[in-house]
């Protein structure tokens, strides 16, 4: 490959990187450039935090439910008999 090919490949990679960064850090749809500006990345991170908090709440609730259930071995002898089995 010649120097021109490397220049073209570098330009394409640079343009792709610029487009990706512009998409991630650019404004979300319907956003104006004022104090309420939020990028798509900020929006995605906030959505992730909300989803994580909701899942954490759900799992904590399930843990509390399991703690309230009686233990499966409570009141049982573990399946062992006193030696007198069926005849």
C-alpha cells in the first residue's frame, strides 16, 4: 500500500471516530443549548442508574420475603428415622 492509501484509511477512521464522539456527547433530541442541556450519554447514564435502583429495590424486597419464610428444616428431623422402619 502506498502513502495515499494510508492517508485515506486514516481519514475514514478519523471521520468515524468523530461521528461516534459527536453522537455520544452531542445533544439529545429536542434539547436546546441552555442550562437544561443533556447529552445522549448523560441521558443513557441516568436511565441506567434508574434501572439499577429499581432492580436493587426489587431484589431487596425479594430478600425480605425469603427471610420471612420459615426455614425448610424447621421442625423436621432431616429425614432420618429412629431405626424403626416399615416392616
